[in-house]
């Protein structure tokens, strides 16, 4: 893939939830060459109304991989996607590196790389600045490793949202390390919906050696996630979170609450570890200190803890 490929701005040409460029059921695909996929998203973003309209047409993902095995993606660029930049659904043995992703901070649902129902996924050495999650790990994933990602602007690196639909599969074996977040609205975020229609789990996840630069919510577990105003139910999330490690997370927080662990009152979080966390306020205000919040969790704190632990 060389040169510069532009998407059509005629939205009637795309199926709802499909991809602009889509690779399906392939083995051994290598996508490289330094080219750019331009989704021309600015023309489509005004039509992104899914938060208000549940029957909306989902805009196309720029580059979508469905059911592929042994895929390599290296040295390509995606800009201004209409919806997600890159999505992996039901893929196995995927290696992505030297990927560049760019969209404005206010572009809606322009997740950099979204991974769902996939295994043995390795994403490394990439730069992602967009309007939503730099990388989002959806349901049904196992053995996903993310290393050396520069993220910002955007919403950070997220697990979820989980627990919105029936029959969701578990998430396990996630490693995120050696990453840097700059000016993002979250750092590492785990988000699950309240009133989940089914029960599922997210377990055995490690986040380590991560630098936060002026990040709001550097470490956040939110088990009452609801981005629209349609969540009237007070029923707790039924996604069980356990065996989650945050290790050597350092830098600055733009929000006073630097560590927020808000777990489900129906299924409290188990075995949450924070080791060597040092997050000062980016304002540099000597009269204020960063703080932490906990609910429905007994976290274990080891080593340096700034902000001080919450119990």
C-alpha cells in the first residue's frame, strides 16, 4: 500500500458497521508500504448520532480485519477515519507495528485500534492521536500485548466498554507496557456498563512502565460507565474484574483524582495491585495533592504511592 487512498464521502456506499477497506478470512496477509488511508471523516462526523438514536447507521471503520490469521501490518498511516481507524474482529496471531493514526481531538468514535474476540495480538512502536480511545480492548480477547505506544490526544488505552450486550465473552491475558500518554482524557481505563444483561469477566491484566503527561484520570476503573443519558437503572455491573496489576505508573495528572477505582457493588473487584505509582498534579500547585478514590474494592498497595492509597 503506497501513496494516498481517499475514502468516498457518499455514506450510502457503505454497509452499516462495515469497513471501508476490509480484509476477511485470510491467512498470512502482510500490509505494508508506507501508504496513507484517508477516511475523509470530517464529512461523516456530523452523522454520528448513535448516542441519541439507537437505530442509527454505524459509520464505516477505515481498515477492518475480520477472521484473519497470521497478519502483519507495518508502517501504514490512517487519518480522519469516519468511525474506528483500524478494527480487528475474530483475528488470531496479529502483529502491528510502526502504525501512525491521526484525527482531531473532537472527532467522535475515532478509536485508533479496536480489538474484539481476538487472540495473540501484538501492537508495538506506534503513534496514535485521535478523538476517542487510542486502543480499545473489547470483549472476548485473550493474550493481547501492547508496547511502546505514544498516545495523545485521545481517551487513553481502554479495556471495554464491557457488559453492554448479552453473551459477551471474557477478557484475559492483557499486557500494556512501555507506553506514554500525553494530554489524554484518561490514561489506563477499564470501563463496564451497569445493569449488564449477562455476566462476564476481565482478568489477568498487567499495566506497567507507563508515563502520564498532563493526563486526566491516569488510572481509572469505572464500573458504572454510561456515556449517554439513557442509564436509569441502578443495577450494578455484572462484569467481574480480578487480578489486575498497575506497576511503575508515573508522571502528572491534570485531574485532582489521579487514581479512581470504582468497582461494582454487585461483584466487587478482587486482587487489584498498585505498585510504585507516582502521579503529581500537573498544575504544580504546592498546596494541592493528587488524591485517590476507592469503592467496592480492597486494593493492595506496594512501594511508592502518590497519591496516598484509598481504603
